[in-house]
C-alpha cells in the first residue's frame, strides 16, 4: 500500500521545509513510515492525506482513500467550503481536541485527533545547562510574536536580567523594549533548531486571538526536544534561572516525549484509521 | 504554444489526459478559463502506468527556479513517468539573467548555465522547440511552428490604435521589457496615442469582460486594432503576434525575432524596426497618423501569411511526423 502526503507547502509552491505544519504533520511521519511518501505531481497512491489542502478537483477525482488533515482554521477566513470538503473525504484528522470539537457538529465524516508529535531524528543531543540563565527564546511566525511578546512579558524578563532571542520570519522590534536586549534571528529551516538551542529556556505565552483555541503544543515539544524547558509562569521563570532545575525538567520531559509525543504513535493512529476505512468500504 | 491548439489540431488522432497539478499557472482552472476544453481532453488526478502511449511535458527557462511551482511539476512528473517515451516542449530560450546572473556572472555565461540546467532536465528525451532559431539557442531540438485556427481570429474594421499582448510582468530581459516600457511611455508624447497592453492597461477596452482571458472580447479587440507591436526578439515565435497577424493587424516587429527570414517581408506583411525606441514610436505614430490604408493592406497580407505558415494542418502534420518517427519508435 502506498500512502502519500500532499502538503500545504507543496500545494502553495513554498520552498521545502519552510512550513512548520507540513514538516511536523507530514514530512516527519513520512520519514518514519515505510509505506508513506511525500506526494509528487502525477504519482498514484492508495491513500492520500491532504495536509491542510482543500483541492476540490483532486478530492473529487482521486479514487483511493482520502484523509483530510486539519491543524488550523485557515478556512474560516479563506475561500474554502470546509463543510463540503469534509463531506468528500473518508476521514478527518485534527491536531487538537479543540479543532475536532468545533468541526464535529458540521460533518458525518469521522474525526480523529492526531496531535503534533516529533520525529526525534530531527533533533540532536539536547542542550545541557551549567550556568545561570541569561537568555530566553521565543520562536514562531512574526505576526504571533507581535501579539504575545507584550510589555508584561518584557518587563518580567527585564526584572530577571534575561535577554530575549526571537527566531522568526521577520524582526520583532517593539516600540518599547523595556530595556530588554532583543536579538532577532531569521528563521531558516536549516538553522532554526541550532538558533533556538542557543538560549537557556523558552517562553511560549498564549495569544488572546480567536484562533489560539486551536493551537497545538508543538512549540513546547520542540523546545523540550532541544533541551530547553518552557516557562509558562513567573514562578517557572524563576525556577529555570538555575541550571540544575533546567536539566531536571528536561530529563522528565524527554521521557514524556518518548512515551507520548513521537511520530511513531501518530503513524499507528493513521494505520488504524486506514484499516477502519478499508473495512467500512468492504462492508459497503 | 497553446495547449488548446494541440488538443484541437490532433482531435481526430489522440486523446489527451492532463494530470492535475497545483502550479498556479498550470492549474486546471487556468486551462478552463483560457479556452473551451475539447472532448478529447480529460483531467486525471495521477499518472497510471500502461494507459498512455507517450507523455508531453511543458518546460521553459523558469523551470530551473525551484521557488516556482512549475519547476516542481516538471521535476516530479519527470520522476514519476518512467515507462513511456517523454517529449518536452521547450517553449523558451535560455534567457534568464534575473535568476542566474548573480555574483558577477555575465549574461552569455548565464545563458550557458540555463542551457545546461534545462538540458539536464530534458536528458535524452525528445525536445520540441517553437522555432528554427530555438534549435540554435538550445543546441538541439525539433522545431514545430504553432498552428492556430484562422476562424478564431478575424479581421474587423480597424480602429486607429496600437496594442500588444507581450507578457506584462516577469522575465524582463527575455521580453525586452525595458524597450516595451519606454515605447509605452514615450509614444503618447508625439500625438497622444497609447500602447494598449493586454493585462496591463487595456482590460477596460474589452468592455464586455474584465480580463484578457475573456477570449471573445480580446478577439474583438485585436480584430479592431490597426497596429500590433512586438518588441521581443529572444522569445520564440510569439503566439500573440500570430493571432494579431490573423486578425489583420499591421505588426510592428523588432528585428532579430526568431525565424522572421522564413515568413516576414518588411513593408509587405509586417513592419520590421530596429531595437530603438525613437524609431519604433516614430513608425507606430506614423502608421496611426498617416498610413491607415497602407497598414490595413499590410494587415491583410499578414493574415494571408499566417494562414499559409501557421495553420493547424501543418502543425498537425509536423506533430504526427514527429510522433511516428521519433517518439513512438523509441
């Protein structure tokens, strides 16, 4: 059986590795799944997983099993009839419970949550900590940086003598930096993880935007895999100033990743879904 | 070339299966918007072994630019299709300095780089090009001139205006766009005539429709235009120019364009001008101001020439010959 991942990145002609969701939800799985490949134009397959791709002509004409994978509600603002698209596929997967719950009333097509998980081959040795923290990192799309890195966060960093590194697709230059030393690094697929790893721990403050309720925890998982704890509260920030607590936290988190957050689990979920669809088709 | 012509020219000879792809310029909706799709064409979601006799892939110099969707389409289809002969239609020339001439690479060296990269993609597959000059440009290839239905492009009573359908953006050097822009800028300074440029400033003239892809409106617009200007000379056999010839326009063409010596006669079926802004605007303005009847006559001759050389019969026969002698025998 051949399984193809048709990604948002490919469909929109973006450079390889430039789109986080396509990397995390397709490439990382395909690399670990013998029967799976990244879709190529003209390639025939038995199963097509459309990663945030709403290509109705393909969905209409493709004769094999079709799974629509959704990880953010871009269709809320785009020219996509998501209810109609969902009705034409065999199964829907989502990255979060929130997204699944939102969509469930709109469709009879089964929905399964397959969270963002990690392919550990993409992460080297985790960072080891030996000194007091001097710098924290935030990474992600620039438009999110503007929303979440507010004056309260900056003030909090300043109080602790912490600098901020922003790894993003554009420069984060707040009107008032509160005296925090901000280093901007351009996000590149090749170097981003090395750049992130240069800091002592990560911050990942929640956004107040409406779409945030559907956000996955992938940035937290990536930080952990790189050896960086994620501080979500002031207390955690204080705690992670000390290297021994950072090392301790990472030891725990790496075990958690190994148990719950590796792509092998997602592949198993997909295999179960495909088996289920095949069985249903046989019954019909 | 336009696929529409191929589908129609070979409608009694072949069925075509178009593999859906996500490249913006080659998506199904682009085909559907441009022309009615004839019955011998079917869109398919993927390639299936054993179903087809040979494959046709479209390529141009931009296919070396991995940032463009069409480069992925060519690369991936070339990988996927391995069991049948492939023919590449290379409808460009190796002019792409915007992409390759960085770090001090000269334009001639840039063309060598493009030539090599494209020929590496094509490999030992059959390559069709649009002109005899293209064979020289690429170092190999089978030239097939396009074949357009004369019934689709009809001359009408001419309005004293000049137009062009040369691409309005991208690949500036290839389209000699600096000259085109200067002509557009300077022409009105003489007697107020405007260069109506498809997809740039002329859509309002189509009235009933809104874009160049509204074919009927464009056909009418072209049929009523007295003069058509083509400032390119590195593009092989512009289809827009042939449509203008069939529409009875008096074509003003910059010298050096591909294969002119094989069909064009200066002052009889075309006006050939040097690559010089002042001489071009002077010529166009003179035609619009003082030489209406002469321009109409040249347009009539242009239509006859286009019917003689760029008809569907010759196009079909050229393709059938190539298919039988070079592709299916492989």
